[in-house]
C-alpha cells in the first residue's frame, strides 16, 4: 500500500501549479466541507434571515418612524 502524501507534497505536486482562481475555488470547497463537518449541517444562507424580527415592526408606520428619526437628527448638537 502506498504511503499517503504529506500536505507539503500534495501542495507541491498538485496545488502550487493551479491558477489563483483555481486556488480560490479549492479553498471555497475545503471551507464548505469543513463547515459541514463542524456543524453537521449545511451553512445557513443570509436569505434564511428574511422576515426575522418582523413582529417588532408590527403596528409601526414606516414613514412616521423615518420622520421621527430625521427630526431627532435635526436636534442633535
């Protein structure tokens, strides 16, 4: 059975010759795999946060809120 390559050997044989774009792609693949193995699940997307905390704004008129903020800015020293 063949001896496994060290990280240094692997880099010198296969990775060093890659283009910067290929190396970035490889890093992304490794990071994704590490994130999955660390948490046991797929990393969350920022889109998963859509609508989170919407109840805080229930009953608040957006334009009135903006007008209030702007009036506070006018009275700052």
